């Protein structure tokens, strides 16, 4: 069963964030991760107001593929860049 990864990033350093996105995108392409959508926060119509942020949704073929991606040595190497660039929430949903 495929899974969706919803990622929300509140940017601390846009330059570092762009470097993180480039590095993560290359790893995702290698892993066969599908980019569903990316967008920048515009407004809240209902519910709690979130800080301005960027959101993205990615599809992995299954939960094991997602776990392999996030525990890979290549991804672990860019975690410090991610954490310097933004505050990120990553949530996983089964399709």
C-alpha cells in the first residue's frame, strides 16, 4: 500500500532551505519518490492559524520504502542542513 508523506517547513534560512531541497530532491529521485504537490502558505479559512510555511506531499510505494529513505546514510547526512534551514513536521498517511 502506498503512503503519503506530508511535510510542513517553517523557514529559518531560505538559502540553507534551498540547498536542503536540492539535496533531498536528488535523493528522492534516486529512491523513486513521487512529488504530488508543493506550495507556499497563503491563508487559513478555518482552524488554527499556522505560521507562514511551505508544504509538500510526496508518495512512496510503501511504508518500507519511506523508512528506508529516512534511515538511509545519505539522508542522515543532510539532516543537519534541514534542521539549520527550517522547523519541519513530517506526517505519514496510508492511501
